[in-house]
């Protein structure tokens, strides 16, 4: 395991213009240390709670709750028939008061608020606590349209998983340890079901706190290729699309704000749809046919270039033409029609 690359040459609240060029994770030390939320959190957990409470306008939040025995690990139950946590909705102030009461308890129950839209939950928060993404827009005429979410709770451990969007994760209260694995480490992470998951994304079945190398021997190679860092309040992490990440909240009260955006047009669907269709239509074909389809995908998708359809008259290329809003609608309608046969 090696440390995540760090940047310290930052302007408060502004992202480096070359951030995306390497497609590598980067810790951005002190990027949001000027936020009022961070300053209050450094004073005390109570001050941080009061700051958040001042922006709450009554919308309940969805909470994952687990008994002390899960040790903060949001995961499956022992026999993989369900999860080791429950779900509930509650007012945010009541949850935060409970977190303050439990902060000094040695083995508290786990409370975890996952991705919750800031503008819905805490309207007005971003007026003074926000990140300028405009440098990221220098390649696409304007700042990306990011989804801004809050993550909040006490000590928790979220299993390694990937996300499709790029991500800037800003620690605003407590500390978090991020453990990252490059996308190519998928075979060494022992990932669980694709369509039955704790929170939407497939996760590694390895417990990073107590890895069982007898059961998951290739995970040793994943660790050798992994990167990690502990982020303090005010620090941020740029996490590229598709990187696997394990996130551990280390304090009795933790809060994180993250920004998600995609480097692709809105009309592009999630590649997960193609993966599920491939499982349905190709995985169980005879090996020679699978190899043939591997070549077809390589030709039309993964190694497609200007020559792929150059021999077809431009007006007749249809699905082989560069994708547009209208083209995406036609492809989607064609796919739906075929699936309904």
C-alpha cells in the first residue's frame, strides 16, 4: 500500500486546472479549510452540528442503522440473505443530537446517512460552503453540472466499490481514511453480487479491517497496488471514475460533502446497462462465440475510431454515427423494442 499523491499548491476553493489530466487520485490538502462548516467543526462537534442545524428546513433524511456488533461495517448479513443494517427516516437534528450523545460510547450502534442531496436537505448551506468547479470546465465550455451530496454519521466502514462519476470528496467534520484500488484490480477484490448490493453498487466481500487471505488470497495483490490516505477536516480527495474505494469514518461525528459529475454527454446511458445485457445475452454462449463477440465489441466499441465506419456513406451510418441526443433516443427505442419481444 502506498500513499495517495498529494497537492498542496492550491487556491482555497479552486481546483487545479490540470487535475483530470493524469486520471489518478489526488489528495487536495486544505482545499475547503476556509469553509465556515470546517471552521466550526474544528471548534467542536457541537459547533458543527449547530452549523448544519441552521440550514435544515424540515426534510427527513434516510438513515442506515446497525447494532454495535457490526463494528460500523455496512454490509450483508452472515448468510447473504439480506443486510446487516436497517433503514429509517428521521429529522436531521434528532439524528445529530443522538450522534453527539454516542460520541464517547466505546461500542455504539452505527448510524450512517448516505448520499443525500445538499440543496434538498440543507438549503442555503452552499451559499457559504461551496466549491468552484470552473477549472474542470475548461475542456467542455463551462463548469460541470455536479450533484452535491452530504454523507454523515458516526464510525462506519463502507466496503470497496466504484462509482461511474468523477468525484471530489470534501471532509468537513471528523476524519476519514480512504483506501483506493485501480480499476484493473477488479479480479483481486472478490466482488459480490451485481444486482443485490448494500447501497446500489457492487462491493468487495473482503473486510479490510480483518482480511481473510486464506479465503481471498488474491486480495494481497490488490493491497500491493492500493493507495491510502487519512483526510482531516478541510481536506479533499479527487477520485477518478471507476476507481475502487473503501471509506472509513474514524470519529464519533463525521460529515463529508462530495461533488459528482460525468465526463460524458447527458444522453449517454450508464454502461452498467450494457454489462447486464451482456450477462443476459453473451456470458453463457459457447467459448468460440464469446471470442467472436469479444472481437465485435473491440471493433465497434473499445477500439472504434474514425475508420470504423468510414466505408459507410455518412447519411447511412445510423448507430455507427457519432452519438447525439436524437441518435440516443433512436438506439434506446430500438433496444426497448428488442427486449419486449
